């Protein structure tokens, strides 16, 4: 069947640092949005640097790229955990329903959907006019990822700075769109989002104790059964 979003979210829900856990909701959102931006840049930066003629030109470390994609997935999941009546599964299903409707394609999935099944659903809604070259296609998806994360940030900013009520429907929608682009970036480099999620579980549980305090030796990763 494969790893589901619900299993992933359940596995990482206790990996939030204590200093964030102890904050009020609005302060938690601030920390998580800033972290999401930071990790998204870690995904897009090596892809940009891979372009020929760039002063910083260098080959992409695919393994490291997968790790950074996992960190973005973690932040999207943590935000969904903090939002009322929300989950990573809800975000993913909502996204596929929207994208399949836009492309007039049949959509059949429920909460038991695996991450691999979600990825297949993403592939089914690729535009037909995507760039043919891998590096150009990846840059296209990177722009989409940044655009959607920017929309999420804007919605939280309007709440925190301007005092507007959080638009939960739009936040869920834009988080789902960011998840779509994240999956598309993974597929471009033949990385399986499900494998990335499994590796991320091991990584984050090697950093913190169950109470969110930093482990004395974060190199000793906890073996988890999913």
C-alpha cells in the first residue's frame, strides 16, 4: 500500500522543537512560515545554480536535494497540524480534486491514499506545454513552489500584521498547491516523495526528544517502524 500522508504526519507530529511548541498559535505560525521559506530556498537554490554559465554553477547533489524537499514537506505538515480541522491528507486530497477538475480528469482517492498515489495524481495533471529540458522544467516548478508559499505567507501576514481573520480555506488550498509543486520537483529529478518522507522521519527524530528538547547526541537516529 505504501506510506500515507496520515502516517507521515503522525510520525513527525512530535518532532517540533519545544521552543516552538511553547509559543501561542500566532507565534507558532510565524516560526513555521519563516522556516518554510528558508527550506524552500534550499530546494530552489541548487536547481538555479545548476544552470550553465551561472557564476555559482555547480552540479546538483541529488541526495541533498531530496533531503531539502523532505524539510519543506515537514514544514507543510507542521503547519497543517497547527491549523484547526486540518491535516496533510486533507490538503493533498483537496489539491488533487481541484487540479483534476481543472483538467477535466477523473479523480478517485480517499484518506487511505498513499504518497505514491498522490504523486501519480500530480503527474496526471501536468500541463502539456511544460519545458522539455529537465533544468527548465525544474525552474518552472521552482517558481510555482515559491509563488504558492508566498501566497501562504501573505495570508498569515494579513492575519498577524493587519489583524484579518485567517482564511483557512485559502491557506489549505495554497499549501496543497505548494505540495503539488514540491512533488513535481521531486519527480523531475526521479526522486520518490514517499522515500523522501521516510528519510525525513528518521532525520527529524534524530534531532529532538519526544518532549521537543534537543537530543544530546543527534547523530543517533531512532529506528522507527511505519
